[in-house]
């Protein structure tokens, strides 16, 4: 039997273990993919810690930012071929019949199976994926650059798509990690002024090249006259980032909540939100149609992911670095 290395979570108390498992057989609607790169997302940390109220299905191979090469095709697969480069996202399979699935909003389907959370993910040498939820990648795209587009890029692009309108000219971005540093680059075309806040000096230095006005929370607090912004995108997981940002949002402005913290609840200023006519929107990853747009955007060289690579064998170290905020680049990508 041919085997593969995979990072497996069997018990929350044990954490991830590297194991040799049989290479899976693709079901009729699946392709077998040899993974070339697999990005680590904060959701992976929540998965292995079981920190969300909706727990992952164990045993679990996490990872939902995969790029790889098709090695085998299920009997019902159409439109894909052997040796094709593909990208595998978080939304791994949905019901295909509800109103969300029928209107291109399958990322809000109530019966979805998420890659690396409910179904096996991409932190392995091989995985299987439903062909209706993956995309082909141009051959000349670097797998390490492309992998984070499956979640970080998609999430940032979808958020900016929702916020870009004529009335929204000034944008405040809270948090410049994997998602936030991409959002700055996608927002450039649509906003006349972008302000970004992050507590990390390293992230501030790294994001300077993207042309936003960047502050640490202390510098921001010390500003005598803060500009009012038309829209805010909160990618940070600190509830304070949400409440602080509302203070500089103009009346009638839009607050996009994207990052998720450990807490299930968030306390908001009820009176202020009502009397100032603030719009709140939640945004969760994005549909496959947006993933297509993100891939094209990067293929045209219009944005760049700040990444560092680690071997799959070092996944525990990589996860610990991410948990401690010690990753040098906003995104860590595992290479089998
Ligand atoms: Zn993710
Ligand atoms: Zn559905």
C-alpha cells in the first residue's frame, strides 16, 4: 500500500502528530491531488485547540489553503486533467440546492463541508477534493505564492469587494496579518485613502511598501485629529479593534467584521450604532467565483503575498510560532 505523510489531530490534548497514512482513493466527484504548498491559517489553530463552539471532526488533517497537482480523477470528474495544477479552498463541498448555493453564495450554505475542519485538509502530501469546489491554476503560478489565496486572499478580496462603492473613499484596516496585508493591496484601486493599524512593528515595516498610512495602536491613539473613515475592515481578532474602529467611522459608515476571536460574543455600543446609522456586515471567506478573480489578480502581478516556507515536518513549530505571533512573514506556507 502506498502511504503519505500527513499532520493528524486525533485528540485536542495531543495536538498534531505526523503520521504515515494510506494515500486516499478519489470518490467519483473527487480528484487526488499531490500537495505542493499548504498555507497555515489562524483557523487551523482554532481547529487544533478546539476553541470554537463548532468543533472540527476528528481525526482531522487540517489545512485549507492547498495547491497541488492532480494525480488521479474520479469517474464523474469533468473539466480537469492529470498533472493539472489546482487550488483547494475552505469550502470543500456544499448542498448545491439551497438559495445560497443557487445564487453563487455557497460560502453561506448551512450544509457545507469545510476542508481541513470537517473533511481531510491539505497539510499532507496528498489529499482528495471535490472537483466542483477547486480551481485550475495557471502553470506559471508559484505554488507558495498561490496557496494563501485560497483563504487569506479570498477573504480579503471578498471584503474589499463588498466595501468598494462610490461613497466609500477612506478605508481603515485593523490588523495586517495574512488577510490584512493583502486587503491593503486589493483596496488600492478603489479607495483614495487607506489607513492601517497593527500592534506589530514588524508588520508595520513590511506593509509600508503597499502605500497605506500605517500606525501602531499607540501612535494612532496619540494622533490629535483622527480622520473620519467611510469604511472599516476588522481582520484582527481583538474585540477592542472593533470598538476602537467604530469611534472613527463616519455616521452612516460601514463596519466589516471578518476576523474571529476566541469569544463567541462581541459587545457593541448599541446606542451609538443606532443613532449614527452604522452598517455592519459580516464576511466569511468567499464564493469560488471570487477565488477565480483573486487568482487572476495575482496572475497579473497586481499583488504579492508576504510568505515564508517551512517543511511539513515542522508543522508543530510553525503552529506554535503563529500562536505566539512569532512568524516572520504574515503567512507561513508548508511544503511537503
Ligand atoms: Zn483560513
Ligand atoms: Zn447550500
